[in-house]
C-alpha cells in the first residue's frame, strides 16, 4: 500500500491556515442524560507472566451511588474490532471513603469488585466506556456481538450516556486496530501496548504520557496505585512519532523506536513536544515545550483530532500529525534547541486556541531546518501531542 501523503492542495491549505488565517471556533460535543461525577482514573491490564493483578479504578465522591452505572469494554483488535467484550453493572455499589472504587482480579488488594481470577482484561487495543443507563439488560444481551454502526462508531449512545471513555492501544493501532466513539487514545509505545494507564493526579486531569509498569521501553514507568491517588504529571499524550510505527518518515529519516521524537532532522534526531501545567479552562496554566530543534523559528499550532487516526502524513522532512480545524498559536525562536508557548505576554493556550468547552485538542511544532537534508523542503515537525481539556 502506498504511504499516505499530504496532497499538494492540502499542503497549500495548511500553509494558508497556519500562516495567518482567522481563528476557528470549535465546540466539543455534549452528552445528554443521567448526570454523574464518577470518572475512570486508572486501568492496569498486563504484568509479567499470568495477569493476576489487573484492575480498573473509578474516582468519585465518597458515598456516591453507582446505581445505573456500567463499564463496557469494546474490542478494537483487528477482526474482532467492535465486539462488546464485557458489560459490568455497578448498581448496588457506592464509592468508598477513599474516593476510589477498584474492580480487580481476585488476588488484587485492595478491591471493591472481583473481576475473576486472571486474564480478565484484554491484552490488546480496547476502548473502555463508563456509562449511565437504565437498560443494563440490553448491554448484557449484546456481550459477544459486534455493536458498531460504522467502522469506529458504536450504538452505545443509543442506550446510555457516556460519562467517560479511554482507549488503550497496542502497536497495531491505527493500521489494523480501531478505537471507538472518539475516545482519547493512550499508547502504544511503538512496540507494546501500555501495561497500564493513569490520569495525572486523577480526574479531571488528562491521561499521563507515562505508563504503569511493566513496560521495558519505559524504565521510568509509573507504579500502579489501586485504591489511592495517582501521582502528578504533565498533561498530554504523545502520538504520531517518527519511528515508523505509523507513517514512515519521508526519506527514511525515522527516529529510534522508543525515542518518542518526530522524524530526524539534520541534527541526527527528532524534535520532541510535551506540556506542563494544567489544561483547565478555569485555571489554564498549560505551556507547550518543544525541544531538540535547531536554533530557528518554530510555529506552535493546535488541531482538533489526530490526522489519519494518528499515523500522520508527509509534510516537509517530517509528518503532519495534528488534524481537523487548525489554529495558529504562536511563532517562537528556539534557543539551545528549546522554546515554549505561551511565553511572557502571550495569551493562554485556551484563549489563543479559542477553546470554548472541554474536549480534546492536538498540538504540534513546525520548525525551520535550513540545512540540506532529506527533501528539498527546509522544515520539519515535532511529533503530535493530544491534550484533554477539562472545565
């Protein structure tokens, strides 16, 4: 199959948008139905050997009822994509005094719901949904059947209110595997699916770019914390790395697997992008930090989704990763290979990015690389960064 490229007219459009087009207002979708403050907080799916310590952790107000709440697991692996693997009715349970409700394997301590002895959570791309519904029997009857109405759309919204969702992806996503209903995606690390994922210091913060142990590509992996608060971390999850896990880089200039960089520049490595602070509309302290770039201009910009499901497309010496409605955030000059946005005197990202409601945004840096290298173009890009904005 031919590697996808950004069409010439699209390249022209992108340049026009990024170089000064008017800002685009984007509103996140809202769900109607039963209101719940309970959220997914941590999911641990894989250990060395037999998986006897798997768990899903929910966060909520102590004493809050879980009546009419369900957990739904939708398989995203290749030929089984779209099959409802499991539907768990949580009616009759409440959030314990700790504020964390844990569904875990029999051997796991602590837990509030016994999932079973072992191998209860899929070791492959899966989308997890926390929903409220008055029709638990409907979902119970659908277990083991395909519940999609389009390749990446399920019928869940017809029978329930989606309170929260997240997908854990392995290295076959997005080439073979599928994530459903626009759930934020965490993983892969280019080789494996994450052993586990956790929100940064719990909800309403986004999902950490660091994964739970065990994961040999992440020696600084997080330790699982079932029934307890998660550690603080930077907002944002990287995607569209220039390591060949998605679209290959334009001239074989792939970065090393596990390096978490964009496509290699003339410096011999790719550029990185991460975020610090808090991605909250009421307390926006988020800052984009680009590193490993030449000392040259870089334009930071925002999208509303992952281009080509996170695989990216050829653009200059790198990959264009942030798709959807593109908004130019600001032009900076790298010093020592590094720059940040916003800087002193700049508007907050939520203001410059016209983020009117909570939801997902994607970010990237487009930087000048004037040295003769790769394609005739004189620019490259960082990898992408997905951020979940909260109220």
